[in-house]
């Protein structure tokens, strides 16, 4: 704990943030996808309902929440059209489905900078870190995580440019309001994605290849982040960028991605004002995430042993939150993992994470370091089972 006996969220288990060890049904999903036969063989659909205990359902104690509801129209050469609620084009971790995600937890940069939390409708003060178990909930946000999804329209397509190379693009315009079907302002979010891949063989999500990709997101968030007793929401720019490379062949896998963000830098689930420090709630104060910058990267790899059901994985990730700000914190983590595949759709994963945090502008034990220096290692064991018809 910190010197006052409190525990900050990285020292607790999400999404409830009230213990340091727990069993949890993290995801429990049921969905349906198919082609709109006999109406039109060029239209397919996808519906997915989330019922697990996670950042999607936990806010508001929801029993279930719809995460996907889309239709894709394949009528036009060079431009497929997808409309509805679906994953927007972006970072590799966000695009991956759970059954092909090789780790239990996201990297620091993906979990904090990309897995978006949306401002509360009215100004909400920060919740202080509490003793364990907390007497006051550390959950300060009313809305669920964005789950890398938005409601909108997307154009996308893949082109074969040679015997072994493919290029792809995606462009989307959306509400910028996550899983909410309605929009909360008149501004729209714009998403762009491009990739080039050398294909080695195979098909589906485990297709072997060497892929280079880049993406960007640009939008506006409306929020009341000033503690002045007046409900006066303002607009704040939010931009995200990323570039990366991924390799998969003959059991070997390697991925590297660099990401950068400007504006609406999330601090913690108990900081709904997007600020920390004595000036939290003041948009111009140090430690305010509404105008801050951040960046991070990860490098990871794995090897599936031939003739066995075992895979070993390793990942290193860094996240610089509030980059250049007095309250900048650098998070680092090394994850060692192993997976055992009972069959292609049922597996168990073991992850051990060596984690640390450092407020680079404060001496040891002072300021934010009194909180983050206590971040210790974490062990996770996860069973994943997929059934399909």
C-alpha cells in the first residue's frame, strides 16, 4: 500500500478494483454471424452479446451489453461497406479477437491510452485511493469502456498486388461514443488504416505472413472537467496514431508497435476528471489529461513447439503517460507466458508480469511515486473456450 494505507488500481484486480486476487468470468459471449440468404448472398451480418464481468458490463452493473451489430455489403468492387456497431480500424491488440489474442492482459499503452473511458455527463471529483478492501469504490466512470468499437460506416478492401503481396485499407466515420448507439455531440470521429503484407500461406486469423501497418484516429470529446459548480461542458480534441509490424511463420511470431496520443489522456478508473495532483479539475493545471500527450510501444514474440500443444510467449511494453508533464509516469512491464492448447478452440494461458511505475520528475517516495512505486508483479491463469456452429 501507499504510506496512507491505500491501494491504487494497478495494485487491484479489474474491473471491480476491490481485491488483489480473484476468480472472474472475464468474458462470456454469445453471437451469430452469417450471410443474408436467401435475400442477398453479398450481405453478411454479425451480432455479439457480452455477459462477462468486465469493463463493458461492470459499469452500471449491466447483465449484458451488445458489442457488435453490423451488416457488411460486398456489392462494389474495391469498396466493401460495413454499417452499424463494430470494431473500428486501429491498433493490432484492439483488432484481435479473443481466441487469437496471445496474452491475458493488454499492454499498458493499449489498456490506458486506447481502451477508451468516456467522460461522465457532469463533473465528477476524483475518488481517493482507499485501504484494501476500499470503503469507497474506485470506479468513478459511469459509462463502459469503448471496447475498440464505434457506431458508424466503414469502407474497406484488400487487393492482391502480386503473387505474394496484399495491400489493404479501411476508412471509417463514427459517432466517437463507443458502445453507445446515440451520439453526445455534433462532431464525428475519423479512422484510417493501411497495411501491406507478404503472404507465406494459410488462411484465417492465423494466416502466415509479414505485415506492415499504420493507423490514425481523430475526434472530439465533450466533457465538463472544471470543478466550478457550473455545468459547462467543453470540447476537447482526441487524436491517436500508430505504426507496427507483425510476423508469423512456421510456429514463430513477432510483433512490434509504437503508438502516440494527444488529448483526453485517461488517468485511472477513480479519476473521472481526467486529472491528477492538486490541480485536478482545472484544464490548465499540470496533471490534466484533457490537454496531455502520451506514447508507448511493445515488442512481443512467441513460438509454438511443433508436434506438441505448447506455446511460449514473451512481451515487453512501455507507456509514457502525460509525456512532458510534471506528473508524467512511465510504466514498464515484462510478461512471460505459456499456452497449452487442448484443441484449436480450447486453451489455458499462464502469464507472469514483472511490472513497475515511475514518476520521472519526482524523487523516490515523493508525489506520485508514493503510489506507483508499490506496483508489484502479477500472475494470471486464464481458460478460454470457443464453441461455434
